């Protein structure tokens, strides 16, 4: 039961993080350059966009992996 709750919590966090990261992407390729002050955390706008892409992929893999595990009932719920 505890493992199921931990995985479910991580799944929810990954889902919310994925929504936030996708909304940070700019349709014109600006990335974080459009936000004031956020792009200053990185060396350039290109580095910020590359980091944002990597975070998006990691969250996508975590979310999809947890979706498969939770939907396949591999973790017993008692």
C-alpha cells in the first residue's frame, strides 16, 4: 500500500511538472527568453531551451512509465 501511494504521488507530481514545463515552451522558439529574468539563470537562451527540452523528456518518460506500472496493477493494493 505504501509503495502504491508513493508511486501515485510521483505520478501526480510528474503530471503537474510536465504541464508546467510544456507551458514554458514558446511556440516561436524563444523558450525561457520570453520570460523576464528566467533566461539569466543559463548561459544563453539556447542552453535554456535545451535544458527545458531535457526536463520535458525526463518527465515524459517518468510519467509514461508510472502510467504503465500503475495501470497494469503490478503493485498490489491492500
